[in-house]
C-alpha cells in the first residue's frame, strides 16, 4: 500500500531516561492528520530482539511442507 502526503510538521523526542529516540512527520501543521513515526531503541538489542528482527529464511518450492511426499 502506498500513501502519499505532504508533511507540514516534523519533530523528534529523545527519552529523558535514554531508552529511545522518536521522530515523526505529520500531515498538518498542528500535528494531526496522517502521521508517520519512527522509533529506535538506544540500548544494544538482546538475543530475543535480534531473533525477532531477523527475517525468516525463504523456502524454495522443493523445500515446502510436502517436499518429497509421495502423491
């Protein structure tokens, strides 16, 4: 899905405790309308976060769940 808009406001926030940085764009000058937000953690990711961010390996058609099954 593609959404096209003109951003009329932009802002950023750094968490006072240093846990995250957030930046965003808004369609209207008052910050309303369509909003696009970006957030990044400031800490080094743990093993679970790394595993969740890693894309699943692609399967070739021959590696499907029925690969090698007798028909």
